[in-house]
């Protein structure tokens, strides 16, 4: 298995639960593991009954397991102030005001929220993953964030053109100032060029890592809406030449014993039959294999239940081959 493992899926299907269970499984197998959540409800803190923030901290009572929670709202704000800071170095004060207004508006949109989260994922992959054999992300990139992975080619060309223009204008400036060494220094330390280069490199890293060192799983529930959503998600991964490694069916209704015939038992039997049809569709029509079918428990998955769910996940925790240094 790759170093980075993502669990995605529709709201409430069990992404956080399954991510924590898989993190636990990896840690129990002796891998140094980090679980990263971007859940605004701080559910990882709920699962482990312990407060986490945006610095990795060890999970009490579980060897090899760390967790961190990124708050999407904070990430959007951080994103925004970074852009502001960069701009204030580069444009006049009058422009900054105008641009600020535009930025505020654009950051209310879902695209901005997702791209801030995408940046946050990638930053964790780049800056926090070194000590870990496995980093488990609760929430896979969505269709719209996956589109960002197409950016290196697109952005690359665009940045190359911008950089060319920028160099040209510095060059012109230099020619106009013969005998003065200033422009050469401008070219070397130009903040705009430096920022463009950093951005391009960031997206290149993201695309490369997602392709070569990440595995994606989708969590679903055995109902039509969730199955449809999963189908669309598989397609959007395929559109980006990425594949979904496996599907985790969660919250399956348990079957009553054969000798039970009351109203409750009849309800459960019918429900189980419906869910079987949905799962059959998943198994016959979808390419990625079903790697777990987890029953609904009578209470939230924590403690001992988490260990049970971890055992039900047929997802190999084996460590990735680490390139020799
Ligand atoms: N197999 C299960 N049996 C019983 N409860 C479950 C099961 N799986 C998940 N739950 C519960 O369902 C709720 C939602 O699960 P979870 O938080 O993992 O979903 P999620 O996909 O991360 O949700 P969100 O989209 O809000 O982040 C939680 O209270 C969790 O404890
Ligand atoms: Mg969640």
C-alpha cells in the first residue's frame, strides 16, 4: 500500500469512522501512522475521545498512531491571508483594497473552500509526512478538487508564459538602465517569479504524489443515492487517470435469526434484501472491489468497536517500499 491513503464518500457514510479504523489497523501492524481529518465537526476527536488540532499529536493508548484535525474554515482564512500577503508585496496600496474585496467574495464560493482544503492536504503530504509510514486522510479529493490535478500541465504552460513575460519585462528594464546593476538583482530575487515557481512546483508535487504514492478508497452505504454518488466519484477519478483502489460498504443492516418472525425481524429481512440488491449492483457494475461490508452497530464506533471494524477492513496495511536514502 502507498504511503498516502484517502477515504472519501458522501456526507455521513462513515469516512471518519473508516479512516480511524484503518489508521488503527496500520498502527497495530507496526506502521507509524498519522490520521488527518478535515471534518469541520471534529469527529476524529470524538472517535478517540481526545482533542486534536492542526499539529500531529499521539493518540492516547494506541502505539504508533498520531492524529491531526484541519479546520476547513481556518484553512480558507489562511489561504486568503497568504494571497493578501503576497499581493501586498506586489501591487500598490490602492489596488490591494480593490483586490481584497474581490477575494472576500470569491472565498465564499465552494470552489475556494475546496481548493484551500486541497492545499492543506498537499501541505501535510509535503511537510508532515516524513516521520510516517502511512498517512490516512479522512476525505478524498472530490471531483472538483481532482480537477486541480490537471493544473500542472495547464498551470505549467501558463506559468512558463508568465515567467517568460516577467523576464522579458525585467530584461527591457535592464536594457533601459545600462550601466546600472539593479535590474539583474531584480531578476534574481523577483518575488513574482519566485511565487509563480513555487506554485507550479506545488501542483507538480501534488499530481506526481497522487499518481505514484496515494491510494483512494470510497466509503458508501447500501442505498441508491450513495451508490449513484459512488459511481460518479469513480468516474471523476478515472477522468483524472486515477483509480479507486476499493470500496467500503458501511452501515449494513444486520440479519435477524431464522427463528425470529416478529415485525422487527420482517423489517430487517426486507431491509437486508434491498441492501443486497444495492451491493450486488456495486459488485457487478463497478470496477473497484468491495473491500469491506461493515454492519450497523447499535452505537457509535469507538473503543472496542473500532478494533472490530479495523478487523473487518480487508485493506492491506503493509508498508510501502521506502526508497533507499
Ligand atoms: N457501522 C456503523 N455502525 C454504527 N454507527 C456508525 C457506523 N459507521 C458510522 N457510524 C456512525 O455514524 C455517524 C457518521 O459516521 P462518520 O462520522 O464516520 O461519517 P462521515 O462520512 O465522516 O460523516 P461526515 O460527512 O459528516 O464527515 C457517526 O456517529 C458514526 O459513529
Ligand atoms: Mg467525517
